[in-house]
C-alpha cells in the first residue's frame, strides 16, 4: 500500500518531531488563511480518516502471484516466503497444535485469538500485529520465542481480522484488550511471567498497554517495539504532509474532531511520551529503521530519550538500523534483530 507520495529527507526522519507540532507563527497564518484552511481541512481530514480505515479484513489476497486466504496460516507462509523468512516455519505438528479460539473482552466483545502452548513452560509472550495485518502475521514476531520455550499468543486487533469493531483507533482501544487477554491467560493457564512484542501499530499498542495497565502487573517482564509511533497526532500530521504534499497545519484542522465523532476518542491523548515514571522498571527493546518513511525514526528516538530519563540504571535500548525502512528489522536486519532479542532476554533472566 502506498502510504506517502513523496519521501521526506533523512533529516526530517531523524530529527523532525517538532516540525509536526504547532508554533506561534502557524496560528497567525491560520487566522489569515482560515477560509482556505477550513476548505482544505474538511476535504483532507475526511480523506485521511477513510484512508486509515480502508484495508482488508477477510477474503482472498494475492501475494507474489498467488491467491491465499487472508488471516490464515496459508497467509502466514506466503508472507514468510516474500520476506525470505523460511526459517520461521512451524513444523506440521506445531501447526496442528495452534488453537484458533474466540474470547470475550471486558465489554463482551469478541477477540479472535491464536495460542500455541509450549509444554513444561509457564512463560508467555503476546504478539501484536500492525495496522492492516492480522493474528496470523503476528506469528512471525513470536516464532523465535516459541523456539526459546515460551507459550505464544496473538490476536486480531480492534476492527482487524475477525475481532469486533467497525473502525480502527490504531491501537488505542487495543491496550485494554491486551489487559483482557493477560487476565484471561492468568485465569486459564499458569503464567509465571510474560512479555509483549509488537510492530508498527502493535508496537505502539504494546507501549500504550505498559503505560496504562502493564506497569501494575509484576508478571510483565519486558516490551519489544518495532517501528512504533510515540504520538498518534504527530504521526497523523506527518503522514498527511507527505501523502497529500501540503503542510499539515493547512489541512489537518478538525482532525481530532472527526476521530472523536467516529470513535469517541481524542487522538491527542494517544501520547506515549507521558507518565514514563510508571514504566521506569520495565525494560524496553526498540527497533527502528532510520529510513522508515511511514513511522519516522524520530518517533522511537523521542520515546527512548524519555524512557531513559526515568531509569536509575539503563534497562532499555533503541537499536537504530541505518538503511532499513518500515518493520524491515525482522527480514532485512534478521541477524541483528535476533541477536539483540537473544541478548535482551538473557539480561532479563
């Protein structure tokens, strides 16, 4: 899917966070250009909202000239082939042991979930997929952990795959679902400890979960984040700028309002740079490609800088990948990716 129509400079990708925040001179220009701002914003905010909700949830999907069933193990295998991750194949026996089940969250809404148990282990990992993806594609994030003796869980995010919801809040609501899944696991299985790993939207959701729920659970031992955003409003402004090739401050007036109307959330509150004292004792491992044109590198840079301010001794790390784009660590940066995760897990023993 084409996200942006013009790639930003490397300087913007690495240092551009403030470029997408209001300054005093923006407000002066907005006053003088308000009729134009109103017209453009009405048009582009609606276009952008529709863009965030326009993706496949079921049916057939073409991958590398082959039709596969979306949100299926077949989909997972086809994706591995494209990414050249054939060493992430589960054995036929393991595939048969994967349980596909539905549980209810705290509001009685359905969550579609996969579980693969590892006998003789009470360690768990929850894998969170990215925007437009599904629970089967999240298996690639947790495969390594299964090989290391973890029980693994993935589930379809809100308004993705077979889980409930008409509109996606890009992980905002899903943090509560992660909490519901952990509570369900602790009621139905022995859980000595668990970690959460996510990519893109799932990465941000993992951090949002830790900030709002996970910090209260002593069994949460770590978070791994691959190319997550640290502020959804800034992320949206960034994408709008390079998707529509117009300054965000001329086309995004009312963006918060349309999300409030449709989803009843204030996207300004989806800010992962606040309340870091809550997670000061939870180790985070972040990956981010420096050439990521979808979720820019500065998002993880801002997050890790804030995280380290509150750590009395360094627990967390950002792995910067100089030549990689969005969520390419697991594929093109495969060796570094696995080596860093292995070292991270060993340090938490």
